[in-house]
C-alpha cells in the first residue's frame, strides 16, 4: 500500500456545528474556540496533514427568493470569520497545518499579505490559505457591486492578486533583519524594497511593513472549471477537488499537473486531495440502513439539495418543474459545480430524477465498515493517482469521534495513514511522500 495524505475540510466553516444531530450543543458552544480546538487536536493525533476552513460572506436567499430554508437548517449561515480563529487552533496544536479561506475578490492583496505573514509567524510554518474567488452575487452586493465580476475575469484578478502578495512577501531580502546592537541597526534598509506594482487590477507601492515569514504559507485552491484548474496549476501547492469516480479523479489530477508543467512548475510539487465523506458503520446491516435512510427523497432532502445548488450557482432552482428536464444552464458562479449536478443522471433526466440519483449515489459519502472504507480509499488512490483525501463534515465532538475512532486504525492497518507528523511545518509534511 502507498501512504496518502489526509486532512479535514470544514465545509460548514466557522459556523453551526452539529445542528440536526441529537448531540447538538451538548458540552460545547459552536461560537467559541473550544470545540474547534478539541477537533484539531484529534486531527493532529490522527496524523492528518491539515484542516481547511471554508468561508462565505453572504446570507443565501436565492432559493425561493428567501433565506428561510437556509436559516432554518443553519445551511451556509450563520458563519463567522475564520481568520481570528486561527491563533486559537495554532495554540492548541504543534504540527498540523491550519488553512483558513480568504477571498481574492474581496480582500486587498496588501491586507492579505500582512495578515497571512503575521499568522505564519505564529504558526511556525504551519499556515496555509485557501484562495477563493467568491462567485456569489449576494456576496458581491455586500461589497458595493450589483453582481459578481465575470467568472474568468475573477481568475485573472486572482492571478495578479497572488503575484502581488508574493511580491510583498519578497520585498524584504533574506538577511534584511540584522539586529546589530553594537551599531544600532535593526534592519538593513538596502534589503527592503518597494515593489511598485502597476497592474490591470492593483496598484501597490510596497514594501510590506510586516516582517515576511521565512517560509511562505501553503496556497490551497479548489477551482473546478477549466479556468479554475488553470489557476490552481499555476499557483497552488494543494488542490482540493470533488470527483466521484477514479476516472474523474485521475482526469482532474492530470489536468492540474499538465498546467503546472506548462507553467514551468514541477507537477510533483502539487498535492491533489479529493473530498470524501466517510460514514463508518458496525456491519453490513447498519450499512444498508444508512444507505436506505440517505436515499429517501423527502421534501426536506429536496429542499436541502435545491437550496445548496441555488446558492452555489446564483440560480433559483425552485422555478424549475421537478418532473421536467432542466433547460440548458450556465452560470457566472461555480460552473463546474453546476455541470456536476446536471451530470448526476443521464441526459434528459428530470430534476426529480437528478435529485434521486444524487441521493442514491450519496455524493461524496463512503459508507461501510472502517475496513471497507479504508479498502475503498486505497483502491481509489491506486486507480486515480490521488495524493490523498480530505474528510468533510462538521466538527462537533460526536461526529469527529464516530468518524476517526474506527477509521484511523483501519487506515493504518491498510498502510494509508502515517503514524505522526513532523514538526517542520505544513509544506515539509506534504513533501514527505
């Protein structure tokens, strides 16, 4: 067996943890750092490389033109800013990577460079940052825009955004800080430079007034469209991806690596992780029960799927007839997500059939005993070349432990999961194999 990298993707962000679970709120308050600190300690003990914290900056009301379903289900909202949570997670651990999400569309590069440099000093090289381009019109309207910028243009802006941030981090040469007490010189002014960036989207003088970290934070990205994959291949150290089959996983990884090579990068330097939702069961009978329950297309299940795809694509799916095929759809937001949704059933399928197919297929879910899940991930990894997997799910205590307690030993028995992390930082842990 081949060792794989593992992590956890907190898709609910710094938001409600455990709503709808019978253990919701027992012994924890999701608005406080404690529950996240407990979770990240468990992830580090398990040997997971990183925790990625999703984020968003809008209250979704696309579905049916109201926020009712989202607020009732605590779906995508409320959500707190992940950056202030990062120091608490760093303080609770010593080896695991911590990766908050930051929007290239709504954060000025100088601000981002300064915040991330500061956090990387706290992190001692364990920091990453997940770059998103924020496709939601609702989010754009919170930042003075009528609608979000065109899809590919957002990535053009993000390309320049990354270039500016890295230029700012490199505006202090190595050895700029001399701390020469005898001569009264803290830093050598000849080694601190303006960047004088004049670009299509940004004008930034520099230099950064924050001491840059010795090692730049790891850049994480999850673009699914062709333009998103191009951005990831050019800039990302870690790529997050959604794919349900080994064939699609391999194609995605190959695409990213091809762009990296075209950009003059070493494709081997990119770690491609696929998101999965493991649901360990005790035996075959329980596996069948879980699958039957998850495949039921109740009105609540319909609403959950439709409000999610509505928000992610800026398209109100409530206006479509459940028992008719969907019209041809395009979006300025998350086209890859929309395409994957439509392709969940054969061409010409009705919307209800698409929803039923997705419920039956369980999406990202991998259901079975811990050993069966480990065997499945081993097969996926071997057939696709995936560098590893990101578990997804909320981080209330019951979910973390009912997932990891049976699964970690099974993954180690299968030779997939390392027994511990080094203390040399996130980049070094990702490069270890």
